[in-house]
C-alpha cells in the first residue's frame, strides 16, 4: 500500500473512533465528577464501603489547602510503599531469581510511577518480578492517572463554583471515582481487545525456545494485557517488557497498534467535552479541542514528512527512515504513535525515537516542550491548556486595555502569578537539569554519542540529554535510547525532576482553583474577550507556540536543529 494512503487511513480511523466516543465519554466523566450518588452494585454500595473503611467523609468538600494536602500525602505514601516493595521483592512470592532493586533505581522508579512518568532506567524482564509489576507498578498506573484527572476536575469547579471558603471538591472522592468508574471499566474493555490480538497475559516467568541459529532463547512472560491497557489509557507508558509497545507480546498487530493509540488519546480528548459540559458552555471545550488538534496535526505532519524522507542509501532502499521501526507498523504507524505519545504524558514507544531523523526526533521533543497539551495526559493536558488559556486571556486583555476575565472570573495579580509559576516550572527543570548535566565531566561517558564540540556525535549527545530532562520534567517517560541513565546522578536528578515537574504545577493549579472558586461570577460585558471560537483558538495557539519558542529555541538550536542542518 502507498505509504501516504496508509498514513491517511490510520489517521482517519483514529479520528473517527475518537469522534464517535467524544460525546458519550466526555459527558459520562462530567457526570462522574458532579453527581452526589455513590456507585452501587445491587444492594452493595461499593464506594460507600470504601469510604467507611478508609474513614472518609465523602460529603465534605475541601479547600485547596486540604485538597493539596490529601493529594501530596497520598502520593508521598505511594512513593514510600513502591520503594519498599522494590527493595524487598527478592524475598516475596513470584520473584523467581530476581533480587531487590538497588536504592537509586528504586527511588527513581518509585518517583517515576507515582508521578505518572513511568520512566524506566531498567530492563523490566530482568528487574521487576511478576508481583512487583501488578501490585506496585500497575496500581500506580491507575491511581497516578486518577490524581491528574482529580486536579482537572478541581480546577473546573474553580470556574463553576461561587464559594466563600473556596471549596473545590473532595480529593478522596475524586480519586475513588476516577479509578472505579472511569479507568477500571474502560481498561478492562481495552485489555479484552488486546487479548484478542495476541497480547499475552501470564504469571509464568518465561519459557525457553530454540532460535533460528539453533541456540536456546529464554522468552519472558508477564501479565501484559492488563497492564498494557491501563498503561495507555492512563497515559502512563511504562512497558512490562523492555521493548515496550514495539514488543510483539505487547503490541502484536497493526490493529492493536491503532487500539493503543486510541486508548492514549481517548480521555485527554474527551476531557475537553467534560470541561464544556461542567462549565455549561460546550463551545469552550470545542475551542480547547481545536487548539489541541491544530498542534497535534501540525507536529504529526512534520514527523511523517521527516521520517518518510530518503536521506542516504539505506533510507532510499527502504523507502524512508525505517531504522528503529517495526516492519509491521511501518513509518505511518510509528510516526502516529510517536506524536500521540509525546503529545500526551504517556511515553510508550513502538519505535526507537533515538533512531528517528534529526527533524523527526526534534518534532517529538518539541511536542513535549510545548507542555504536553496536544492533547496532554489524563487531566494534566486539560489543566495545562487551561492555565495557558488564562495567560492568553491576560495577553488579550492587555491589548485592549480591559481587566481579563475567563468564564466570568476575573484574573487578577494572584491568578496570573499562579498561572505563570505553573508554566515556568517545566522550563526551569529542563534547562537547569540539562545545563548541569552537560558540564559534568562524569556524564560524557554515559552518552551513546559524544565527541569534540560541533561534531555530529556531540550534537546528538546533547539532544539525548535534553530529551531525557524534557521527558522527566514533563512526566512523559520516553527516551533517546543512546543515553545510559543508570548512574546515581541520572537516577537522582531525573527522579527529582519527575517529582517537581508533577507536583509543583499541581500545587499552583489547586491554589488557582481555590482562588477562582472564592470569587463571584461577573456577567460578560462589551469589553469581555470572547473565549470560544476561532479568534481565541488562534490566540491560544499562538501563545502556546510563542512561549515554547522563546524558551527552548536556543536549546533546540544546539541539538536537533543543528543536527538536521549537518
């Protein structure tokens, strides 16, 4: 099949399925976060029982202080539990011949999975047991995703509510509902579809087979289908096998590849409908969706063009940049997956991003540096683009000399300060982390590419480091594979970036939600900037691109841009 036709058909299928599911899934999530009724099965009130066991008063709302405190306390406990589980896994059941994980790696992994990053500095088959994977890592795939969705719901309530105390909901209720009502049922359906395509599900440690060369080969087995579903749906990305979604046990067919891409995009896309429904103006949600679509499609077009190019003898013979890509997916399926996973906070890969062309690798890197809002992670994409929308409204207000307002709430000094701080966290972590790393003499030996300044090797080595800190600080989790990150410096520095990149913006967003909720609503006037429609979509798109361009262009010029010009 013609590559252009193959790409078009796959993109059309993904968009068509998302369009069909957009309204029902979006409205369903809006109902989940607004209803006062607990979930029940027959006479059993499932959520009520959980609240009583955990001594949670589900009918009491929290201020942003209480909400943030509960969220941070839960996440801290999760880090400690996951760290302890990895350290003692050698004496637990289903460990096989595996021992406990080293302290630095255990910290990095615990921070990674609790922060919804799922960065993996290890080979899962030879590091994590079939007990650690489901009760440690897979559980965090659910709850870390639910935390992001809870923050998004809290920010929406900030726009909707008029509360003197600034209450924005109950974290424990939002967390429970996100897991039980949204993530569990949808991931169950996705797991069944993946099983039908040949994704494995086993608690055996592996089996031995004879390779084509006549030698015995040990093949790892694991409960893959159940974790693969939530890995993609919750925009987590951590593979249960080292090759991630390029492994035939995780992603065996072109159809399973499409299913995984849809799973990655489903909740972030549908949350724009949830936003429109909860604020009572669905055009607001469609405007945000349009901005996400513009950015996603633009970077997809660049990546497809770059990877379909024929630079060199090998690329000409293969009809494109096929190095590092699975033949069963080809360039269209690989590019579509790469843009979708870096446009969200997923980090799953079905091809080697390090083997992409300089322009293609730079495009997926830029996708993260835009703030992962196209369409972003579960919850994080929505509250990320809403923060940027506030900044766009502020800029628009300055242009016309009016006090900026968004959905009837005035944006004063406090609100803009919190929005600006939220936006500045990621660039600071990326640029400071990269700058310190590249001047450390000890880190050069960990780069798969290095050399004298200005040489292609040194340029790509810089890109590897920049990509690593962009991935960690944006809670993505993908990597340029040429960089070895098992040293104590990388384990600790990237782990800190993951935690700060996750929880500092959350604190600022929750404070913003509380500030908005405590305000009275203002009726729109003649000078109010319309925040629904093409004009505002253009303003918001320009704001997103301008912020990223001004912040990261110098770093990109030293890395992928310089490499592309070689």
